[in-house]
C-alpha cells in the first residue's frame, strides 16, 4: 500500500507559515551565496553554495512578534538567539511539517542547505522513512524541484563535499552523537577531503538546522555541537520541549485531542485482588544521602479494615514483620540486611534479593497473562469491525526482557519465551470461538513477531535503544511500515523491547500492552505515543472517525493511577491540564441503532432527500477579484527598506572576568540597488493566477513602486492579500452538482462504542429517532437540541448525521449536525447546524472564519435539494420554514 498525504490541513499550514513568516522581507536573490577557491582560506579547493540571511536581528524580532501574535503564543520582548521552537503533539505530523517547511523556505526565499539533527537511531530512521514516502508528494506540490537527501555516514565522508557544492536543495540527516565529540570522524582532518575537517563542509554553507526532539540534546556539549554547525538558525520541533526558545507555534496535547487529530485514549486496568496469601514485597525506590540510605518498599499491612497494600520506608535492620503490624507471613526472614544504592537492590535475612522495580509474592505472572488475554480480545473485536472498512489492526506489546519472548537452549537454538507461549495458548483458545472464525486465516506463528536487536552470533538481546546494535531493528521495523498496514499481511501482534520509544510508531496501533517483570520506567507519554496517530485505510487515506480512532492501553495499574501519572507528565511537559480526556475502558458504552429504523417511513422520507453525494467547482468574477485584491494591496502598510543596525558595547575587565556594557546602537537604511525579480512569475507560482490578472491587480493597487523599495517583502504581502481575497470569492462562488447515482450506503449505519459524558443524550422515545439508547454529542447546545427534539410535538423524527456524512469543500470536508422531520401545518425536512454564539439567534459573524466558510458551502450544497431546508440555529424553536 501507499500512504497518502493531505496538503491543506489548516493546523499544519499554520505551523509551516510560522517559520516562513520569520523571514518576511528576505530577498529571493539574497538567500544563497557562492564561495570559491581560496589559497589561504579555510575552504581551500571547495566551490560551494550556502545560505545567506539579509535581514537584521531587529527585522527578525519584528517578524517573530508578528508570528507569535498570529498564533496566540507568548510574545518575546527580545530575540532569544536564532533559535525558534515549534510545539506539536505526538502523532500530528511534526516530521511532515518540518520537511514541507524546507520546501517552502526554498520556494519563498531560496534557502538550499538544511541539516536535520536527531538524538537517536529510531528517530533518524523515522526521518529517513518520511523523506522517502513524502518525496513524490512534495515533488508534485513544488514543481519537481531537485532535492537530494542523505543520512550522514562516517564511512562515506566525501558525501559532505556534494552537500556543500550542490546548487539543489540538500538535506542531511545526522545523529547528534556523530559530531558531538572531538574524536568523531567528522571533526578530524581527513585525507579524502584535502586534509580538511569534514564538518567544515557543513559549516561553510550556514545551514538551516532542524532539531528533532531537542529536549534530548540540551546538555552543554550537545548544544555546543549544534552551534558548531554554524547554523543560519535552528528550528526546534518537539511535543515535549524543555526550553521553548522563541516559541512560534503551539499545538499542545489538549488542542490536538479536542481537534480530533490524535486517537482517544482509554485504559483497561488489570489488577490483583484478594491476593494477600503470600509475603508480597516490591522495591519501588532507593534514596541515598550523605548520612543515610533508605529504601521505599510496598508490603501488605494489617489495617483496621483488613489487609491493605501500603508503601513503607525501610533502613538496614528493619523487620517487615513489625512494619506490617505483625503479619505472620513476614515473621521469618524479612529483616533488611543490606541496601545497595549503586546497584539498586535490597537483600533480606532469608537470602531474598529484590532489584528496584521488582516484586515477589504477588500474582505477577497471572497479571501479565491476563493482560495478554485482554489485549487479544480487544484486538479481535476491533478486527471484526474495522477489517470490513479496510483498516488493519495492530497491537504492540512492550516487554522488558527479550528472553521472555525468545530465548536459546544449550545448543544455541531459539526457543519460545513465556510471553510467546502464553500468547499462542490464549490466541488459539480465543480464535476457536465461532464469533472470531472469520479472522482465523493464518498460521499462528505468522501473526506475531518480535523486533529486537542481535548480538554478533545473531542471537536476540536486550539493548538500550540507542546503540549500534539497534540499527538493524529500526531498519526493519521502519522499512516494514507500509507492509505492516497491509490487511493481507498476517502480522498483527508486535513484541518489542521497551527501548522502542520515540521514532517508531504506526497509525494502526490500536492496543498497547506493557508486560514487565519490573515496573516500567517508561513515561506514559512515550508509551501511548507509539499509538496516537490517526488510523489509515488500505488506500493510505487518514481516517478521522472518533469511533474508530481509539487507543486501548492495557495497564497493570489502576486507571486512576495511570490517568494521574499521564496528566502529571502533561502538566510538567506542556503546562496544560488534560482534564478528563483519558477514559477508563469500563466506561465505554455501546451506541446501537434501533432495529428496523431503515424501514421507518419518516426516516426514509428524509434519507432519500439527503443521501445523494455531490462535488463542487468554484467560479468567481475575475474583474471583481482584480478590484478586491487591488484594494487589499493598496491598503497594505508602508513598505520599508531593508535596514542594517549596529550595537556598540564596551568591553569591561573586572575581577570576575570580562563583561560588556551597552553604549548605544545605530540603524542605517540600506541604499543597495536591487535586481528586480520576476514578480509576475513569483506571484503566479503561489496563487496560480494568470500573469495578466496579476499585472492588473498590481496596477489596480497603485503600489508598483514598492517593488523597488523592498521587492521580497512587497511580493510576499501581495501574495497574502491576493490569496485572502481569492479564498473569499471561491467560497462565495462555489457551485455544487449531484454525482449521478452516487449515494451514501445504508450499510454505513453500524453500531459502535464510545464514552458517556455530560453531553451524551439518553434516548427515551426511540420511535422518533434511529438510535436505540444513546446519542453521542459534542456540546451542551447539541444536547439541548436533542432534548427539545424528543419533547417537541412538532418534531416527528430526528437524528444526528453520522460523521461519515461529509460535504466536500475547498477547506476540507463539512459534516452537518442534524436531520429533522418537522410537522405543523405542513411537513418540512430540515438539515440543522447547531451553534451557540451567546446571542438570542446565531450570529454567524462571531464564528471562526473556517466555520463561516463551511456553513456557506453547506448552504450551497443544500440548494441542490429544494425539499431540504438548511438552517443554522441554537435551538429547535429557531427552526422556521423559509
């Protein structure tokens, strides 16, 4: 299969535009420079092409503040270096955004040299995979512009000469550890490069450096290494920034979740109960200070209400019998003999030794077996529903020891570990049930596999996730991404070491199960991050249905504990409250359709009018566009010349070292003569209008002289003005037509599961709707509307239009809210959009621009259906016969 990419997602365009806006006013012809052979210079025998920034710090700061205001993030008073941060939640297309930003920066300003710095092997492989699968997509969008991309390889060091000398877009992906140390190959003179240090070929180009997951590269040494690349600027992309230098865009977890850009998260908790028959001991932490060393352990304690599991602090010599309030099972041998902080273990007088995170006496194996069972059950249930829609279901197991999945006998032959044995036993038991027989297509050994690193003998082993030995693992799992999504590929269940964290994910992971003999130290955000991406179907098309996009985390801890830990991490990482967005699986409810609703005359009467699909074309008056766009450009603020400024500082030598003292600054307006660019061609590439139309718009504006003042700034502002007016007119002039016999199929009305919340409406009068029990709703105004529909004598039938009922528009699909059969003196068929603007009737002007535009498109669509009355209302009584 082949993944497809959506080029016009608004939030991604905003993130790209945030970076592009930083360089507003940069001249296209000023953005690259060529350096040649210098006998005495540091770039001997190199003819190179590099990036050049013509803007002053003052201009960059002004652009930065403008971008920050547009994106509603804190506005910087000062420029915090040439470092700019973009915050995007895991699963929202961060890599796509920064790769497309490369193309856009080249298209707008001519920058050509880019370095992507990554902290680890998996992220490096993820970036390389994205470069490969997006290449054709970007070539289509950017007129087949020549692009070379490569991963730095110390064994092919001469590749850096090509990076420096090429006149094309050059993208170099490099791991931070490949250049952060003086002894790295890249930092030492090399005979293949005329005795020069290879890193100088990068430095000479002043690359734009993109830092992927910068929070992993904040140490002094790593920060210095990035600065040593001599970047024009650094663009920092992460969901979990430690330092948000010059933040220019933020799509935090709450925004992403509420916008439906990531999967919903639910937790299926697997816990022990009534298992206090053995001596339970779990070592949770060891604390060492200058004067003492203590450990925190969890034991079963006699309490006034029975036996309770509690955490207690212990030191050498403490007796668990006393700490447990005299529980007999701790009487013999549970005196703390030693606490080893350096190796992380506690020893007891009965010769028992517990490592940190380890436990004894509980039902650990039983818990993990049940976790596997719950994961397989959830997986099979989702497969039954989603395979019919062409959606492959994957489950991911994190394990802490490879030997638990695959080990070796005395002869070195592979044998199944206990997890593999348990998995096959449970899977064979469940798949034999009649309900799952349609899924029983493949031999069991084909449906599960492990992705682990190998030692020199080819045997699987535990690794940290950031070693050379991990390369083959990540190569395999990344290169298999599309294969894993193919519904005809039998592999469904993936076992991996906990080292598989950032850098690998798959949109169709629907279950994540963590199987640990010791407590996992993996952060919850890392854990769920592997499965947050929205699912794709067999055509590679992203699915936005919330009822499908649900990630089930099978956890060996209480839901409240998991949710609290995740919310705490999000608060610490992003400063946002995730609220009640994580759901316990037990709160999931079935949304079912009323049996026989398909034959209800009232339903059929309105469905027959609704079900025909449409397409659209846009029509606008060129003369009106010329007038409107010309006026918009005429109203632009004054175009200023580029300026150069200097700051004078006095060097002050004191006993504490050298400091500087501000003495003043001077700003000078540039008097340079510019080569006037092909304005018409440049604007045409960005608007797709004819050169004649563009020329007439500029003439209409009366601002042609501004082209000589600051060509690039004038062209960029003119493009923004033209696009804005063109977009308005496209929406105003949109025309729909029916797609013949192409209709929505009745079979799409299928039962599904969701979560009950304060907006969910519980149906009482089933004969008035298509639902048997609940209607999942998104807001209080929708809930009120449903209540009024049920209680109103005038409303004979109503239902919420399903999420797959979509009207195409130039700015994305539109899903109207309600279908209503209304009867008073005569029968009226309404399609209603419910909005609350805080006014007696809906004030459409108070809605977001994209909402207003989609409502206009909805009105144009429904004009094709004269028997349907489309209205935007805040309550049932506002529905009126038009």
